[in-house]
C-alpha cells in the first residue's frame, strides 16, 4: 500500500522576498506540487529562488473543486505545499477545505513558521497588554460590525482593511468606542512601509488628507471596563439632555463623543434613567 504524502503549510514573504525561511525554500523545492492562491504571483517567488516545482491554482472560488484532486494526489503519495499570495496560508486566505479533507483522510499536515502581517504589525504596535484577537475583515453591515466590536472591546483587536474602506471603518469604530488609540500598519516589509499610531480622530483626519494604497493591518486598543467609573456625572448629563428632548440614541452619541465612554454603555444607562 502506498504511503500517503504530506501537506505542508508554507508561509511566503508579505512583501520583501528575503523574508522567507531556508526551510520553506527547501520544502518548495522538494514537494511534488505547489497549490497556489494565484500561480502568477507565486511564480515570481519561485523564479527568484530558482524553484522548478509544478504549480496548481487553488483559490477561494475553486476550493471545493480542487480539494478533491489534491487529496487524491496526497493519498497516492505525493507531497504538496500550500501557499497563499503572501504571508501564512489560511489566515483570511483559502485552504480550510483542503485542510479539513486532509485531516478526514488521515493525511499528515506540517505547518512551517514564517511571515505573517498580523504578527509583524503586532510586534511593532501592540498597544496595551499581550492579549489580542484577530478578526479578519470587518463585516460590512453596521449591526454585525457593532456586535463583533462590542464582544471583544476589552482586548486589542486586529483586522485586515482595504484603503477604500479604512476611513469609513474608523468612523464606525469611533461611534462605538469613542476616541481610542489605534495602529495603522501598511505595506509591511515593502518600500513604502508605514506604521502610524494615534487616536482614531487624528487618524481619520490624517488619512482623509493623505489617501493611502496597499495592504493594511488595523489594530484597535482594548480597554478594560473601569469599575470605579463615576456614573453619577453621566446620569446628570443624560437627565439634562432628556429634558431638552433628545432621544436615547442621540444622548448616547453626544455623551460618547465628549467623554470617550462606549456609546452602547451610555445607551443602556440612559434607558435605566
């Protein structure tokens, strides 16, 4: 009986071609096939290191279709490397279907350490404490966005973001959290790398005046709930605004804007007054 092959998870550079391990280069040369998110992008890396291994396209639109073929090759004894366009595979990249099928078929999976934009950004911009959660891309619907942000509000939150959505996302985050600190890390390891730390309003102003391009990692500071917070002052403000005819939603927005306290918390407090 033929011994099954191995599926290697191989991180590739996030920009600078030098950011690849010797082990990844060796594995890419030794495997029988490389499954790529985009063969054209991977081929540039392979050419740079004179790697002649055959490639096959494996992206989010062909995961189910190609997984069966790749699993068959693995069962027959072929070794396969999975790569994404940049960074560590399966971190907001295709591969989950193939990984699931590999485990179901008792195929050995070996993950290799290497480049990751998430860890690279965190190493230069972890704002407070060591806890963080990676949440991929923020959902577009405002309600879903508020739910996920509120759920993880007390620890550092890491997102991928696109240039055309950055300002809108920062504005939405400000509405929920107030003026927290944040990190914008873009084009990591590339020529125009930029890591900027500031509060949200200043970042909105800066990037409105200086539109950016490239891949972005966004880190929002986590804040533990202050148990000693003086609610009496907020309650007095709520009473004044209610007397002036403002709605609960308007009150929570106004007070959050001036105090930086979470809008949702003020809203719930206003309901109880």
